[in-house]
C-alpha cells in the first residue's frame, strides 16, 4: 500500500516558513505604509505653515495693476500678529483688519490652522517663526521673514518734480509729501515731510503694504497721488510728478521773481491796550507762489517787538533781545503765500528797550517791510 505524492499535506516546517514570510512581508508593508503616512503629514504640515506665513505677510506672487496686491495681516494692520488667533479673529476691534486671513484653506476646521498634521499645536514665536514638533524631536520651522523689521520697518524714498521734470529748488519748502499707513493698532497714521531742493524725500519705519502718498505744492495747490508698494526689507522707491510746471520759470526755486507781494491798502492798524501791536495785510499779486522765511521791518520810532504772527501762527518769539528796526528776523517756520492769497501779519508786544521796558506806542509810525523774496511794502500804522 502506498500514498501518492500529490496526496501528501504540508509539513510543520513548511507552514512555519510560510507564516514567517507573510509576517516579514506584512512588516515591510506596514513600515512602508507608516513611512508614506509620515511623508504625507510632513507635506501637509509644510503646506499649512506656508499658508500661515502668507496669511501673516501676504503672497508675493499676487499682483494687480503692476503692484504686489497681497501683504496679509501685516499689510492691513502694520504689525505682526501676537498669536495665530489674530489671523481669524479681530484682535481688538481693529478698523484696518480685513480677515480672516486663513478662512479659505481651513474652512472645514475652524481651529485646525493652529495644529500640525499630528495634532500638535504650532509654536508661534517672535511673530515671525512658526514651528511644528509633532513629527519628532527635530521641529520643522517656517520663517515669515529673517527679522521682524523686514516687514514692519521699511523705508519709502523718492523724488518729486514738476511736469517738465524740474526739481523744486528753493520751492521745496512749500512742498508737503504725506504718507498714510496702518499704525499697528488698528488705525492709520499720516506722516509728512518736505523734500530737499533736488526733490528727494525719505520716510522710515514703514510697514509692508500698499500705502497712499500725496505730494502738494502749496503755492499753486498742484497735487499728485501715488501708491508706495513697500516690499519686505527693500521698502519702496517712487517718483512723483506734479501735473503743472510751477518750477519751470526758474529751474526750480520759488517762481523766479514772478511773485509780487503787495500791501492791502487801509489794512494797517495798531492794536492792544497800549497801541503796542502793529497789524497789516499782504497779498500775492504775482503769477506764482512765494516762500517767505524772514522779514525786515524798518521804522522811525523807538520800539522793539517780541513776536511776529502770520495769520495767527507765531513765526518769531524772542524777548532777549527783541527785534528792532532794521533787524533781519528769521521765521521759525517758512510760510508760503499762494497766488492771489491774502494773509494778516502782526508785529506784537513792542517795548521801549531790546530786553523789555515799558510798552511802546507804535501808532502813526511809517513802516517799510522787506520780505525774504525781495518784495517790499510801505504803510503807516495808523491811529
């Protein structure tokens, strides 16, 4: 009697070997699966941190009308967020907050933006670094910028000229450049400066973002508007060109003598209880604005004045010594007299001595006033 070979079953050794092989294959497959899941979590976390960084400082690849259009939270607020929650919840009723900044990516999980793919909370330090420790001992990090100042403290520089390309020259003092930007506390602030004679100007401490700039030549009310698109670290450089050519006549420098200051007839009078203030009016009868930085008053009387006011604004205030007849008196702030503009000037607190004394009666005194642009007027102070 015999058994056919094909009827024989597996031996115990064969079964054990099969089990071992299946176990090895399963372990390899499990490790491969776990490795794939880990790589997926790493990619997901990296993508989330990139999205958070762009929520904070914007997407550098988004442009509109030739300018970068997205500067994130910092571009709207002017400061870095203190926590990641600031990206989805207005931190203090800020008027300039325009979030949520991460709602599109994390719409299905309202708080998911604060945790990595392993469920561990992101560490957000210094306002510029996002870190994930869920993947192991070595954290993954994503920096918004190399330093906080790269996005909160840039510079805006530029030049202003007239339509013909002329720099302002001496007329620069009559130009105001204003820049408005978010102040970091939910509102906006405006800073102003006058350019140099060549038209150059600079603002520092400006956050990233698109900020409005206005240039005004006050003598003629010529105005130019522009946008300063401040990029991280590099800031912005802009060129402003006024619509008119107010600097062309003199190559820049205040109108080239076209401005003529004249006395307003009958406007002079003495005021004050002792007639020790003299008030009069002037107007610009020329074709261009003029900048006045000083005046010289000459008169045939004994009197020394303490103050000069230009439409109520004090431009000279000195009592030791006071100004006297023939003294060139510099203004603390230069003033611009626009075309056709009338202003009131007063010489106040005349005394009988340079350092004081009694009040000096300046009624019925003949005055000659010479302004820094060379214009001259004469009048009698009246009763």
